C-alpha cells in the first residue's frame, strides 16, 4: 500500500488530466512501479479537494490506456510502464463492448453494478442510507401511478417551486415528522444540497459572512465558495453550537446566515437540546440573522426536540430531503421558506437548477401518499439501531461519539497515531474512512486530537460492515485501551 500523492500544482488543463499526468510522471520516474496500489478514489478526492467524479475519470483514463487496472473489492493498481503501445480508440472500445455484451439478456447487476459510485474496499467514508428494500417499495408506488396521463402531466416544464399536489404531499410528510409545514411555504428542490445552495443564493450576496458550527458538513464551504460567500466556524461543545459564541459573532462581525445541523449533527452525531435551540433562535431573531436548519437526519429520531423553524419561522429556512430518508435516487429536497421570501427563492432555483425533476417528485409524492416513505424510514430506524449495536460491540471501548439512531460516529484517532498514519493503516487493510479535517470550518477551532468519521450505511452488506469494524478495532488495538463510549 502506498501513501504516494499526486502533485497537481503547475499542471495545466482539467484536474482529471492533471491527476493522470502526475501518475504517468511517477511511473516514468519509478516512484510508482507495477503492482503499486493507487489511493482509493474517495480518499484521493478528499485529499486533493476535488470531486469524486474527477478522480473516477482520471482512473478510467488510466485503465483505458492500460496503465492501471481496477479489481473489484481490492482497488486500482499500476500495471505497466507509461511508454507502452498506444491505447485502443474510443470507437474500438465501444465496438468491443457491443460484441461482448448482449444487452437484452444481461443481468441488471452486470449493467449497473452493485455500487455505482465505484467505491473500493470496505466503505465507511460515505454517509449513505441503508437502501435494502427500497426497490420493491418504489415499484409498488410507481404501479399505482403508471398511467399515461400522469406521465404526460409530469413530463413538461413545471412551476419552479413545484406542483401543488407535490407540495401538499411534502407538507403531509413534514407534518408527520413534527415540522409545522404549509404547502404554500414549500419549495421543492433537487436534493438538500441544491436546497441549501438556493437558500444561500436567495438570502446572501458575495462577500457576506456565513456562520456554522466549528465542525460541519464539508459541502457548505464547497457550495458557498463559488457564490463569493465567506464561511466561519464557531465554537461547539457536546450539545452543538455554543450560543455565546454565536451571540459574540453577531455583535462583532454582522453575519448574514447561520448554517446549523441541530439533530444528529454531522460529524459529531450530537442532538441539540430544546433550551439551546430556543436561545439560538432568539439570538438569530434579535440580530436579524437567517438560519438554514439542515434536518436531513431528523427522520431517524422518534422524538426529536422541536426544530428551530417552529421556534422562529420568520428567520429560519428549514431544509430536508428524501435522499437519506427514503431513496438517494429520488433527489427530492424540501425547503420551508420564510413568509414573504418565496419570490427570491424561486428566482434562485430558476437560475441554478431550474426545477426539481417532476417525474422523480411524482414518484416521491406517491410514496408519501401510499405509506412507502414511512415504511422505508421505519426500516432504516431499525437497521441503524442494529448497526449501532455492531459499532459499539466492536469499538465501544474507544472514546467515540455517536447516538443509537445515528448513521455515523465520530472517532478520535487512537493515541500513538497521527491522523494520516491511522487512515493509511486502515487503507492498507481495505477500509476507507473520512478524515476529520474535512469537517473543519475554521482553523481556529480545529480539535486538539485528530478524528475520523465512520459511516454505517454505505456498506449495504452487514457482514462487510462487521468486517470493517473488526479491522478498525484491530488497528486501534496496537495503541492500548481507550476510554468508555459516550452517546451524545
């Protein structure tokens, strides 16, 4: 296993090509030799600060040229010197594919794969939901609406905030989760990330300051940067954002927005108590700061504290999605817009993604109406509880932070390891995790001890998850016993 990393600085052209060129150069200089395993795609993407698709394309180009080969469950390996014979053309590859695959009789798994994201080894880096059974539930819902008139209606361009029947279904779903929602206040977006981007575009201008917890969803910075928005992290404790830090920032730096994950916070899995939510809502209202409340994990709790939206609906933008709760493939997100602000939100959505796919939203709405959405959420709650028991059985002696209903856990790197050393040891055993520095919003609040985030849903096969957890325990065991677990 290598800890080699490509150097992209000074390399012109697209990022994927720069990665390819760096690997070719390393092969020519002997830094990478045949048989060397390249870094897993997700980890390399995190380390380089590029998208997973960029690294995937680079590896595909290497495989097409014959310089590397991918092995399912093992990774991608260097196979030959860089000055080998020219690779076949794209047309040659297409012809070969057509000759070797009878599309009409090929099993679905052979066409689409069991992991369309192309993860390598044992995947604990991506915070995916458990999707077992969603295919049958989706098929059941589609069967009920499988009429030509329905598909005609949802195959056209629609109003940008979504059709009224779809917003009615969204309101029913949100109210069932304990969120006070009216259809007229709902905007439908293609997923929670697009919903967050829409809120930023609607409420902020280039140069504005966005506040967040010291550790938070990495996509916030990636979404804010192209909009010219500054992101600053604030102090947090075991209950989430520290209200005094928020108050001080409001006094000193005139922020425009606060982005918050109050329920099963990412990455720490904390659940903010009601009293603290009320105080933060009061501070936001008093200083005129809008709050984007990201509640994509709230469905996992039976009894969650009241959302900030219910405490301060005039300044809170509530964001959630069916991607975690029901099906990632639906890409349907819901936004509760403060009264009087819908026009700016519709304009922002129109200028970015135009609208959510009405076909996907129709399927999602029917799953809500027919009960499949609730059934899928109930399945996930049961599965997450079971996986958490597996987590605690294997790693409960470590000082990890989690919650019995969380899809993820926050693990300090065992004493005796640096963060990169621990991740490298895990990668050598085929386990990928997310480095803690990916969640740092502000260097002033970096944790004193390095951490990694462990995700329990990406490995759909429980045996594979068990094997990954056992490997983490084995790697950590070399550094001695740790303290007792804490659920937060």
